[in-house]
């Protein structure tokens, strides 16, 4: 029985899209449609996808777009999905065999659930790492959403969640953000969702640490302020402001660590100040203190060197 709409945003993904589609082939019996949003690609992504889908007998439809934004591309497809369940996966990730069926089976076992979260395997720079199993979810919607925003619940990956079309409704991904747009989307869904979990890994999530870190180095202040403005809109979902401020601190600390590692000490100090002012768990408080101490030491050591270079 066809039950699932698959959504794939793609920008210049000609080298990976055939493999991603092939990973979905074992689920053809339950996939009613695959909506691939070709977002301003210049490498023949759409042609590669159509060719692969034809060989695999997958019901692919290409939606042309010029968003240049993963969230915006997903939103185009979300407005057109036809089937009762929606599954999102990126164009360079892999679905694991029987993952969708396992998610649907859990939905059958828990008929009130409208968001099913599965485990996933992280793959960092092509090397398989640990399996991330969902945990910490409670019965209360807002409790789950607040805990997720604060980082108390393990992050889900795009590709590890099956959500009902009814739950998604008019909820859309934020657009124009450099990072964390998926967290804000999942938090909105969780604020009203009845959640269920499975421990079976359903996908492989490809991670490039360098590419992830690069997002924090381009116009870091403006991008952070844009993201924080969108984060604060989650008060519309009745997620507590305290949870949102905790998220601000987590992201600010991450940005500070990237700038510290790359030698941007002034910017690292700026974001460490934001992180230090935010409510946090003991572990984050210790990390924040540790980086502030390391930063002070590096600044002290670099001062004589700068003076020497100036003299020369």
C-alpha cells in the first residue's frame, strides 16, 4: 500500500543522487511519490535523478526551484505532498533497507503517534561512526520540544523521521538561515506531536565537519542574529524562553569553538561571552569556562609575539 511521500532537496547533487535513490528502492512498495526539488543545479542533477529513478522503477517527480536554500527547497515539496506520511532525506544521505517499513510498523503499533523517530548512523568524512538511538522522549508535547531545543534529547537527523502530513500541516522550514533550520522545524512539530521511537537505524547521515564549521565563519554575527530572531519565534509554540536561551548558548559556544580553533580569538571571545550569559547544564558551563581560560592563555602568549613583529 502506497503511504509515503519522500522529499529530497538537491543542489548540484548529480554525483550522489543516484546512490540515494537506489537506497530507497527496497521501499518502492510503500512509496507513493518522490519529490526531488532541483534547486538551481548546474550539473545535471535532475537528469541524473530521472535516469536513476527510471532504472529503479521509483515514482520520481522533479520540481525545479531557485531557492538556493535547503529549507526553502523542502518547503516547495511539502506544499505538494499527496500521501499520509512524509519522509525527508538529503541528496547525499543513504536510507537503510526496511527503515521506512520499520517506521510505518511502529505507527501501526501506536495509532495515535504522528511522528516516528528512528536511529541513524553517523558517517564522518566517509567513515562510519556511532549509531545515534533516540531517547529521552516523554508523553508531553511541550516537554519534548523544550528538551529538544535545550539539547537534552538527542538530535534527530533529516532522514531518521517519519511525520504525518496532518502533523506537518502548514509548518515549514525557516529559510535564509546558515544553520540549525532543521532543529527549529522539528521543535515546532514536536510541540504538538505524539511521538514514537524505534531503535533500528533507518539511515546513514553523512557529515563533513569542515563544511559544517565553515557555516560559522562567514558573517558570523549577522548569521547568528538572523538565526536567533527565528529561534525566538518558537515562543508561538509555547516553548519556554528559558529553553530558547539555552539553545542560544549552545550555538554560541559551538561558534566560539570554531573561531578559537581557526585562530579568530576576538570573535571567539565575543561568542563565548554570549555562551557564558546563557543558562546551561554543568557540562556546557565547564566547556565554556575551559575555552575562556584557553583563550586568555593564547591571548597572553600572542601579545609578546605581536609586539616583536611590530618592532621588526
